[in-house]
C-alpha cells in the first residue's frame, strides 16, 4: 500500500522511496549518534540579511556541503555587523561545536568587522600580516598601507592561512581563508564563499560518518498519519531524524517524509516500520 506506485481512488499517489546520500535538513537536527559527533555552527553576518535587503543563500550551501562531508550542522545564527555581538556569538559557538564557519563582514568598509570581532573573541589584536599585505598589494596594485583595501590584511595575531585547491584547474588558491582556532572566516559573496569552501572541504571531512537519507511521498493528509509518525519518532529518534513536510499544492502527494541517519541500517528499520503502519486509505 505504501512506498509503491499506485492509483488511488481519490488521487494519483506518488509513494516513491528514493535512496540517496545527499545533504538533507531535518526539523530536528540534534541527535545522539553512536559515532563521534562532528558538529558545525554557522554564523551569517550582515545587517543586510536581517533587514531583508539580501537573501541568505550561504547557510543553505554550507549545510549541504558540510553534511556531504559527514559534519552535522547544529546551529545557524544570523547576526548584525556589531563587533560585540559577533564576538560573543563566536565565543559561544567555538566552545560548543567542532567547527565554526562565519560568512560576511570581510572587506574594506566600516561595516566589515568580522576579523576584529574574531580577534576580540579570543583576546587578540589585529596586525598587518606580511603575507596578506603582499597579496593585497599584488591584487590591488597599491603599496599604501593606509588604503581601505589594506583592511583585508589585518587579521588576528595567531591566525592560520588556509590555501585551497581549485578542483576545476588544480591550481592553488591565490587568496587564503583565514582561521583562528576552530573558527573559519568565509567571505559573504556567495560565489567566493562557495569557491572557498569547495577548495577547502578537506579541512572538514569526517571520514567516520556518512549520512543516509530516504524520501517517502504519501497521498494521505499529514493529520491522518500524525499518530504513526509520533510513534515512529518516539521509537527511533535516538538514531534517526524523521521529517514531515506537507504540500497542499501538489497534485501527486500530500506529505513528503524524510528518514535521515548516519546509519543505513536504522534508516531501513524506520522505512520498514512506516511501510507496515502508514495507511493511505
């Protein structure tokens, strides 16, 4: 009845089970897992995001990429261009998650304060890193240490410079990603952020974890299957994240279910349970 293609009396039901290994955001992401839990917190920085002037696509890309690398994104925070707020959030995230990825607030203008905030979070000062100064001079063709562009060369004292490799060309990145402890400072421009994360994905690769996800499409309304979903969640939530997403505009199904875990065996177990108990009639 469930998880097979069929024509129902009321509607054409797409009850398709699709196995894949892709990133999938779930309603409840913080699960207890048996393997070492590698986590990430993402900080999206910018007044323009909070004011609705710019749509954030960076957190979506980061979540997908990190999950494909075996990293569980545990929290996303969107915060303004305020040094004190950024520093406090960085310090909090750094102590709670394996990795902290920031996006935004890097540049030559007054509202580019992320590097200053990272330094403040860890009690450090900014300084003109010689290697960064040389890169800025080469990129912008200026030797003026007081020019706005030179702000890009002022980084926390114990920063590490991470050079990635462009997968398309095989060449090393010309401009490094700055990190301090477990905080990685990404640009806010989506194309630059995506290029940087792709070229440095080896820094976050967790070879011990691979996430598995299956999707189930059900023609019944969500309220009708809610009792079974509640039972499944209570029984399996220690190892599996079960998501339920209604879609009233779709002609073929009413609810998309996702079964997500770092254990394919547990995914199979939950799918069998749903096959046995969900009734679409």
